[in-house]
C-alpha cells in the first residue's frame, strides 16, 4: 500500500483556497493524494484528525484563508486551528503542514494563494515532501 498525502481544504474563501489547492496539486503530481473539502477553516482539524488515524495517510496539508476583520473572530479561529494542527502532528507523529493563512487584505491573499512568487500551495507541497524524506 502506497501512502498518500491528504489535503484538507476549506470551501470558505473558495477562490483563494482553490488557488492554493491547484498549485499544491501541480507540485505533487505523481504522488498519491487524497483531497477533502470542509466548510471552513475551523473544521480543518477534525478532518485532519480523521485522516491522520488512517494507515494509508503519511501527511496532511491544511489549506484555508481567514480574513482579518473588525472583531477578534479571525484571531480566535486562527489560533484554535493552529494549536490543534500542531497537537495533531505531535499526537500522530505525522507531518501536518499548516497553510491556513490569516490575511489582512486582498493583495496579501492574491500574492499567497494565486501568485507564482510567494505561493503557499507550492510551499505546502514542498514542505510535506521534505518532511516525508526526513
């Protein structure tokens, strides 16, 4: 059984998350992957946990985009997701690549999700592959 890299991607802020996902999938071409969509960033850790329990999953890459707003809501979501993803990685002793982005404006989101220079989808794929080598 060849182990897969699982990708958990939020449906919220779909245009930007789809950009991360497309760049990641292009970078992982030739490697077995499994992609699962969840409603929003807050739901990512639960699906990541379920996937990490599977023997055929070697690593998880998490994609989401959280916009900073007028309230603390974005900070709360970002902190909760970050803390859970790290805890899951340590609990299951498998890499969990955190690319749930906390952005302030559309320029930041475009550069990181849709651009070629700073694309976090490519970086997420490369990080997962590197961690699996180690």
